[in-house]
């Protein structure tokens, strides 16, 4: 870990940790160091109580299923991939899409070729 920091510090030109640590964290650390032991202990206990209250507010147990947004791809995926009975129909759909796309491109090129010429 120390070697990683040295390489990052060298590549980015950091001279000290002061350049990496954001100012608000560095300021609170300096205040903690400069203040007495009692102030440090009370600040730590306040931070710890905030952390405990945060974790108490988090929901317990398994998360509920989130309803899909109902977009076209989400419904298609639910029906054919992750539904009760997944099926190989998407392979058939892909083949038909390629056939229709290929025919459309071929037809467009044919029309472009005969646009200003007699048909033969």
C-alpha cells in the first residue's frame, strides 16, 4: 500500500498527504489533534452516535423487489429472459430482424442503382 501511494505521489507530483486529503477532513483532523483529550473523546463519541443512529435508520431484512419502469426492453426481458418460463424465441426474433434489415438494405441499394437509369 505504501508503494502504491509513493507511485501515485510521484506521478502526480504530490509532496505530502496534505495535497491529497480534502480540506474539510484535514481541518477537522487538525482541530482534533490541537484540542485536548476530553474534547477529542467527546467529538469521537458524537461521531460514533451519529454513525449508530444512521445504521438504526437503515431498513432491516431483505429488500423488496423493485417494479420495472415498464420500458419496451424491460418488458421484453421480463417476458423472454427472466420470466417464469424463459424461452429461445429471442433467437428467432433476432433472425427475423436480420432478414428484414438485410432485405431493406438490399432494396434501398437496388432503388438507388436504378434511380436515374432504365430498368434492365
